C-alpha cells in the first residue's frame, strides 16, 4: 500500500482524503471545508493547511486547481478569485506546508484517476472526460496518455462558453428539466464529437450519480459511446494523490 494525501480545490468546497495509490481507494473519509470567499491564494492555502493538519499528514501530496496549471503556476481562474492568475501555487503550497506539493488542473486529475481505476481503464484511442460542476472541466487522452489543460468548458457554443450553457450549476440555477439541460449538453457533445472524433465520452462530477436521468437523452445527440465516470466526486482527490507518484 502506498498512502498519499489528495486535495481537490473546487469553487464551493475543498476536499481532502488519504488515498491508496495502488488501488485508487480512499483510506479515510473525506474532509470537506467550504471554499473561502473570496478564494484568495492565502485563504485557500490556509484551508489546505487545515486539511493537512487534520490528517496529520507528512509527505508528498497533490492538489487540484480549477484552472490552467503549468509547472505549478496558475494561468486562469474562471470560477475562483482572480488573484490566482500568475500565482505559483506549487511554490505557495510547498512553502506554507513545508512539504512537496504537486498541482494539477482538477479535470485532468479526475481524468487520470478515471483512466487508471474507473470506466476509462484500458480504453485505447481518444477518450474525453468532462466534469460537470460549477464549471465544465475537460481531460482528453490518447491511448491513456493525457494532453493537459484542454479547457473544453470554454469552447463557444452559439457565441457563449459551453460551461455557461451546460454545467451542473446552470441546471440548478435555472431549474432546467433533465430534458432541457441534456439538450444543451448534447449540443456541446456533438460539437466536441465533430472536432475530436473521440472513441468514448465519460461524464464525471457529482452529477454522474444521476446518469440514468440524462445519458439516454445525450445518446440521441452523438454517435460515440457515452458513460458515466465511476469515481464521481472522489476522482479529483484520487488523481491528485496519483500525480505525487512521479516524484518517487
Ligand atoms: C476552468 C477549468 C476547470 C473547470 C472545472 C473551468 O472554468 O477553466 O480549468 O477544469 O472549470 O473546474
């Protein structure tokens, strides 16, 4: 067993758990702390310290971030405080915690977990995973290998970011029926299908628990197989824990 702490920063909550990176299972319950508002770098680093202290964890850890991440540096922040843009999250967290911290885009982390331990396992060809939550995150794989920071949630659909039409937040805020919301999501998937000809779409995020309510509608929009992600809300934490492995 190899135990690692994985932390997932989201627009509404920051979650952490100890993960067994050999089988992708959580070794503890998850701790969820509401994302501070404003979600400034220092405030978020404070919450991460709290999570680390809670698990009395020492060692390499991984943290996801809901924006573009390149070499630990944050390059976009659509749903979190704008002060993150250009911040070196890897350096900030490692200094605050006195331990090495790897940082990765949240959807990329979820995708890595899903390809290793979930419904993307052993799937060859092009796989696109979308996480539907506050925004829309994306991860694209070829033969299991990630192309990082794909940011398909910002693809324009009739002039507007896809995540402003088809995220879970939009469904809730506008009280859309499953059918109506699936129409918007299906239009978006059809566009992705045209651009990337994937072999499989995986739909992740908390909404994947309710897959039977919307996947049948989506199937009428695209010809590619669509499946719900298996790891749901845990995928980000598991993926975060997995990216620490490269250091060992
Ligand atoms: C961000 C992505 C992120 C997604 C899900 C989008 O607004 O640009 O980086 O993966 O939200 O959190």
